[in-house]
């Protein structure tokens, strides 16, 4: 998982259209017992709302079933540069 510092740096240096993955797994379940992951999620959403420079999305990589969690890639895509409308 990327840190908020890494995300912030990426957002400030990435060009419009660039993408990066910040987590691979099943974030919802993985973060259930991790305060740090929940705090990261809150801070990431706050940064998205504050800057409006990127979007967050997830892409399913593997199906889950009774004994196995699904696997997703959680990604960020830069949609505009600072100062653009």
C-alpha cells in the first residue's frame, strides 16, 4: 500500500491521464481491523475532494468465493493538472 506521502507526491508530479495503483487486495475487508488503513482511506478521500485533481477507482482482478477473498487493484488517475479548470 502506498503511503499518503507517496500519494501526495504522485498527485503533484503526475501528468494528466497517468494512473497508479495504491493497493492490491480486498480493501474493505483488509481495513476492517486496521486503523491505519481506515485513516489512509479517510485522508485519501479528503485529498480527492480538496484538490479535484484525480479520481479513484477499483478493478477486479480475481473472483472470490467462500474460502477466498476477491482481489482488486485500487487505482488513482490524474484527471487534470493544478491550475487547470
